C-alpha cells in the first residue's frame, strides 16, 4: 500500500510538472521572444509589407534573410544612406537660429515655476519664422538635457537626414554635443518642432516650439493686411497654457481687421476650438490651405493631437471683442477697445472636414494606387521587451513584429487605417502629407483634406492617399506619445534607403 501511495504521488507530481510546463512554457517563450537587443536597426524589425506592389530591393533582401522578427536585415545592395538625404549644402541659410537645450527649473510667462526643459532658457521655445522658399538652419546645442535630445519638425516634409528621430535619422545629441538641421521651407503654413528622443517625457517637459512659414512675396494687398497670431497650446503639469501663458492671451485687432489665429495642439488628445463674437473660416489644416472655406458659426473644430488649425476671423465693425476658445474657457481674445469677451460654452456641433470647403482636383489619381497598405490598430495582452501588459498592436502584431511599409519613389500609396483598440489615436506620418479619401466608407466631398496628424476615433476607419515623393525611412506612429512608447509605431521605408543608426546602443537612442 505504501509503495502504491508513493507511486501515485510520483504520478501526480509528474502530471503537475507537465501541466505547469504546458502553461508556463509558451509564456516563457513569448517573454523571451519579446526581448529587444541592446541595439537594433529599425530595418531589422518586423516584416516587409510591399502593399501588393512589386518587391523593392530591401524587401527582396528580407526574403533572402529569412524574414521573421529580423525580417529585413541590413540591405547590402547599393543605395542611399539617410545621412545623404539633405538640403543643398551650397545654399546659404536665410533663417539661422541657435537653440540651447537645458534641464532646469523655469518660470512660465504666467509666473508659475516648473521643473522641466528649456530652449534658450524658455518654454515653449522661440517661434521660428520663415518665408516659403527660404533655407532654415537650426543649430541645436545640448547643454544639460540627460539622455540626449533631437528636434523633429512636425508637419514639415524635410529631407530625411534632418527629421530628428533618434536611432532612425540621427543619434541623440548628448550633453555637450550639438547637431545642425538644414531644410528648405517649401510649404507655407503652421508647424511646430519638438524633441523625438524620449518624446513622451521631453515634449511634456517643455522641449517644443512653433514654426511658421509665411507665403512667398507677391501676395495681394488683402492677403498682406492680416494680423497673424500664434496660439501654441500645451499642458504643464496639467495646467493649460497658450504660448506658455495661463488664462487669456489678448491681441489687439481693430474693427474690420482680418486675423489668422494659428492653433497648435501639442497635447495627446483632440482639442476642440471655437469662436464667439463673430463667424470664422477654417483657413488651413496641418499647414495646407482649405479650398473655398465658408463662414462657420456655432460649430467647434477638432484639432488632432500634433495637428494645427488656422482660424480666420474678421473683427466686428462696432469694435466688440472676439474670443477664440482653445479647449476650454481660456484662449485668444481679439479686441481694440476692450478684451472683455465672456467665455461661451462649446457648441454642440462639430465642423465636419469631410464635407467642408469646395472640391478641387488632386495632382494624382488615388483610385489607381501602386501600393495599398492596411494599418489596423488593436490591443491585446502580451509582452513588450519582456514587460507583461495590455499593449497596442499593428495588424495584430506586437512591437517590434510590426509591418515595414515598403515603397518606391513616385509610388501612389493608399492606406486604410482602422481603429479597433478601444481608444482614439492621432496618427502621424513623418515626411509626408496625405489626403483623406473617406471616413467609415463615406467619401470626402469638400475641399481636399490634407493631413499629417489624423485623429482616428474608436471604431473609425479612414482611407488616405499620398505620393511617395520624399525618400527616407519615416516613422508612422500615434502622436499620443505614451501610446507610441507602448508599441503603436511602424515605419515607411523607401527602396534603396538605409540607415546606419540604431535604437539603443552607446548613444542611448530612444525615439519614444
């Protein structure tokens, strides 16, 4: 009997061990498989997606290297290094700025002290102003920001070498080092700049500023006679500011004057903006002019995270003030005799950019794309670099096993973005502007709606299109920056383009 009991105990122990192995074995494998190396190239991550088009050189190399988590491998064929994709080195700078970055305690224009980061001793950093066609040169010096810093030119389709993404287009600029950015401002509009090294912490901490590109000379007298106002909205420790100032920003505007308020949303969620005291026109979205903008009353406009909206107002002839609300009661107050414009609640209706403005032809045919891509956003439990959690997915895959979208220069690209993740995501493709074709299957019928930052709501789907006309390796990620750091990131990669930079490594490159 004793021998039988001992034998039965061994069997039960063996069964328990087998069951434990059956349960823990796959978890251990998944954990091990999720671990990232100390340094890796984004070219080595995920899998090649050619969008139904012909294979490109990097994708062919991936096929020979066996695919999988290191599917691309380094492309050995002759091509262009991202460091070669620069502005003409012989062009002199028309606008030259030096930015000194520091980690320090500083005082906002409102008088509130804040522990964070500054550019030239302030946050937001200085407004950079240029005219279309001018070459902008910015010398970035890191005096005391630990972990390094970069500057990304959000919404500006710069050459890839100066896109400012640590580990992809450059190394992070460490303490005591510097980096110079040079690009031609070839699109007039409202843009901004911010760090793309640990951006979820550094942007929130103050490493950001506005960039405004004015139209080239030759405007009509009516176009010249417009008051220009920058309104950069940012939260410092939960305190909403406009240009670093709490409360209203007063701006002098005489009766009958036209005023363009350049709204920049640097936060993580969509921000409503609306006007009381006069009708307004939505003049531009993400740096692109709206065709045939009609007057708007009693409607808010949603500004995506990272997005920009230019609101144009004609001041009342009786001299009464006008308030531009920016996500709440505070905002920009335009006036001459008085700035006593009471706050008005957000309108119930929101302007639909799918139908706003007048249709205009596109310079390409999105109905005949060379490549079609899917960017399906989801969420599931798993491991991200060994950490268990509920993580974002792209096309069902956890980072880094996400698609690398391959294109050839000149391709017409069509992409369908679907959000089944349970949270909204402002999607930002670097280096390109895309036109919105439809939302939830409903075609766009208004002005061409060009975006670089698109709010994709819960259970929404968008069809967008663009021409692959800016060679490089470009991030395509959620601009709710903590989401990007949690795996909601993919890349667009051009045929024959390679990068020598790695995420991690001695320069501690951490783009998100």
